[in-house]
C-alpha cells in the first residue's frame, strides 16, 4: 500500500492526530490546554446524532423482528449477559486493588481532603435509587428525549414506537419508508462528521497532556497501572474466553474495529463510534434487529470499564485513608455499584460522576476521597471507554449467536479478512447502509 493511500485511512489519521496531540501538549502545554474545544466540539457533533440514530435503528430492528416475544427474549438475554459481565468487571477491579495495593501506605486523613471537589460533581448526580433510575428513563415529553440526548429515554420511545408500528399493519409503511430515508441521511451525515475525528483526537490528547502533564501521573502511577492491568485482564481473559467459547477470536474483532477503538482512545468517549459499530456488526453477519436492540442498550447497561473503575477507585480511597471494610460492607458496595454503573453516558468524566454517586450512598467511605484521584481521572478515562466499547461489541455478537441471528460463515470470513481498507467501505459513496426497514437479513 502506497503512502498516499495509507494516509487516507481514518485509523492512520487518528493515530497521527494522537501522536501530534501528545507532542503539542508536552512541548507547548499552555497552547495544548487551550485546544480542549476541538475534542469537546467533535464529541458534541457526534452526540447530537446519537439519539436519532438509536431511534431509527431500534425501530427498524423491532419491525424487522416482528414477533414481540422474540424481542422480549432477546432483551432479557442481553440484560442477563450485561449484568453478568458487570459483576465480573466489579470483581476484577476488586481483585486488582487487593493484589497490587495501590493506596497502601499513603495514610491520608479524610479531614484534610478537599470536599469541594466532590461537591462540584455531586451536582451532576441525579439518580439516587432504583426508583429514580426507572423514572429517569421516562422522558418528560416525546421530543424532550431527543433534546436531552440521553440513550435510555430514546430507547424507551423507540421500543414503544416499534411495537406500535408492528400493530397497525399497512398504515405503518409510509412511516417506515420515512424512517428508512431519514436513517440513510443520518449515516451519510455521520460519515462526514467522522472525517473530523483526527482533529478531535488531536485536540483532546493535546489538552490532556498539556493540562495535566505526563509527569503528573508519577505520584499516583501505581493506581493508573493497577487500573490498566485490571482492564487488560478483563478484556483478554473474560471477553477473550467469552469470544472463544462462541467460536470467534477477540483479537480479530479488535482488528476489525481498530478505527473505532482509536477514536475512542483519542476522545475518551465511546459515543462517537456507536453508529459505525452498528454498521460493522451488521456487516459481520449479525441480524439487524438484534444489533439495533443490543448495542444501544449496552451503552447504558454494559459499561464494564466504569465498573472496574468504581471498585478499584473506591477501595483505593479506603486503602489510602486506612479504612478497613468488612466483606459485608464490600458486598453492599458491589450491590450499589450494580446500579450506579448503569445509565451513565459513555462520555469523558461519566465514570467519575458515577464514583461520586456511589460514595454518596456509602457512609463508610468519605466522598471527599475523590480529591485524591481527580487529577489523574482523565488518564484512566481512555481505558474505561475502550473496555466498555470492546465489551459491547463482543456482547452483541454473543447475543446474536444465542438468538441464531448471526451468519457464522460471514462472521468468520469478515473477521479473517485483511481489513486494511475497511475505512474505504465507510467513506461517502461507499457506505454499506443497513437494509430497508422491515427486512430480516443482516447488512453486508
């Protein structure tokens, strides 16, 4: 492959943006810190597309499946897998922090911690229990769900509308045709936005290195290392074993979605790659209806990177402040985290907000303890987003296999191919859109 063709690939452009961003942030930190709007602007551009993409995808998925019992069974299996993976992720973080002891020997007095740090993030915590969590899913108005841009309320509307369309027979056809055309327009527009990914990755990385500095991670380097070890362990062992049991290789899947993983790495957010993952998972042979239901749901209910972070950060604070927790207290904490890890948006900082939400209802640990890690949270957000993205891709394929909604031959063929030119297939004019709404085949 010649150089000019190589430079046209999105993952190469994003990689260049990351490298240049690190260099700018390191050598010109003040200038790099001012580039934050580039990363934030790219994420906002993508986020404004997420709600309509999720709505169209789920509505089309439900109408393609048709049978409401099949839909309910698919969602039930997906939720069961999500909670199993979340529990394993929580335990992974717990084991890592017990083995490596990143907070041992710090002897921090909780009275000396800056409580105002937690206060700034506590104002962003809106969910304080299961009832609040359920009520938060219900939007105040139909279009209000789209205005707020949160996945769960849009998912609820899409499910209701999808079931409604399956019940009105031929009257649904004009609506489905309109949603189909709108969906094609959204993916075409998203393809244009994704061309800005290298700029977004450059700005986000320049800000991170410029604002916090590479040297700033030294004092809490063991905590960061412990978190990355836990994430790598979870991806390689738990997700790798899950993939192997179901007949595909994790490293091949990661190679297949390498462009998306680099965008996640650069922006510290999993949201920018949701539309592209929807397309790529369909191209792997997964049925459109299953992909449309499972992947967006996983973005709220399968945040395994955040789950690992919650147990690890909480126990780090306990170790640093010389607080001993009994196994009963730890079990109670895990139960709280099964709730607080759900529904958090896959954007930068959401894991930190979830941590504050957890500590708010845990009287045994000081909420002010988050002041110990606020300065390095950004360096862990990339691993959180990457872990959750990989987990959701694996979970979507697994549920498709369970539902016999995955073409296994196509899956092996696509994963086994050399996807140096994958990006070209998603460029304008080369996008392989999902099939017409109401069809039952997977896109390819």
